[in-house]
């Protein structure tokens, strides 16, 4: 093997290993692989980034933009909900959802269509008492089938159309895939509704719902009362982490309106300390038996109000909305303390 062959094979294997590992973002791994290819001399530096201007890439970006616009408008969600609510039988609900998935995938990116219909499908399954698995898998196949109907339904159609343009001078048009793609999609959806759905494992809907919404741990607040035997002791006295009856994970200690987050396991506890922690129900119960006191919601609200009036410390619980700009960013990347003066517990 030549040096170029060894180099490109090593870069591809390394990129695949990084993709499987999942520690780093996929786009970052891809760019690093491209830069390594340029550094090794297997890719011409003048054409290394030419692919970003490829018509297929531009078209896919445009389709994704259109998909995002349809998602944010809420129009498709309203249509899907109405179709699902007007059908009484389970088979009719299944046909309506996967039929809509196939139709949407023909005019927008099939992945975007699938992502848009997944929460709706889960909601319909929950309300109808159906197993989500019996709807989600046919929904996935239907989005793939619908993507074959038009040029923009799936990236492979766009790529093959561009290749034909280079070879023959004439590209595929928007509906050139329609005769074959529509026939395959219709037959495939009928198969999914009447035959394929019977091959999907029929897990009990109630059990699945419990697993989807079951909480394995809880976030709660403790207080060190005056008669607690934990006064003067460290958090380690509660037990070892990882055990069912061990100690919960203490995220912060609030003492005299000040937040302590460093060396928590070595910090001697004092009367009146507030501990923010999370753990299983067994761990929380074990902590109470060892001298900690749970704070109820009303008392916690009063404590937060007093802290806010002092102007020194305010504890706020926040929920990140969908598509928030901080999604996917770490606490270090956000720099909440330096930018906004906030501390993330």
C-alpha cells in the first residue's frame, strides 16, 4: 500500500472511531478529518472546502430550513392532531400517521418530517392506550418511503441528480422520481399498515409509559436541624455514594446566604445549613434517618423569598425551552458567572 492509501485509511478509521465514541461533535470530527487529510497531502488544499459549495449541500440546507419553518409555524402539527383525533380505530390512526409521514417526506427532508411527527405520535399513542413502539417503527419506515417520491425528499436523490447532470448534462427534475417512488411508497405503506405492524414487538403501553416517565432520582432540599447528629460531621458520614441506602449526591450547601460548592464532602456541617441534593427515594429516606430534615415546598418558598429580600442570594429553578440557544452547550461554555453573575447548581 502507498502512503496516501495508508493515510486516508487511518483517517477514516479514526473518524469512525470518534463517531462511535460520541464524545466530540460529529461536525467537529469531520472538519478535523478533512484538515488531517490536507496535512497528509492526500487532499488538495485548493479544493479541500469545495464540497461546501456543492449543489447537493446547498439544496439539503435549504430543505432543512424549509422543514424548520414548517415546524415552527405549527401548521403541520395541527393537521396531524386533527387527523389522529378524527380516526376512531387503531388501524385508522396508524394509517393516518404513517400516511402523513410519507406525504410530508415527499415535500420536505424525511428526517425533519420524522422528528416533527414523533412527539405527535407519542401523544396519540398515550391517549389511545397503544404501544408507542407499534407506531414509531412504521413511522420511521414511512418517512423513508415518502422521501423517494420527489427530488428533495432525501439527500441521495439530490446527489444522484447532480451526478447525472455532470455525466449526461441533464439532471433529474422535481417529479422524475414520482412514478417509481410513489408506487413503492404506496405499496410499502399498505404493507406496514396491514402486515408489517404485526411484526413489531407489542410491548404493553402502560409499562412503556411508566418507563418513559419514571424518575430514578429526585432533586430535594435538606436542612440540618438543631438536634441533628450530623452537626460537625462531613457529608461522608451519610454513607458511600452508589449504594441504594447510601448518601444522595449533594450539589451545594447554602449557609448564611452563601453558596458552598467546593470540597463539599470535607465541609463540616453546621446547624441551619441547607443542602441541595439529588438521589433515589431510598437514599433520601436514609439521609433523613441519619439526622437530615426534608424541607417542604411552602417552607422552601419562604426561604427563597427571605434570601431575595436580603439581596445577597436568590435560588431559582429554570426549565430550558425547546430549541433554546443554550441547548447542547456545557456550563463552562455558557460562562454564566462572568457574563450574568449567575451560579449554576
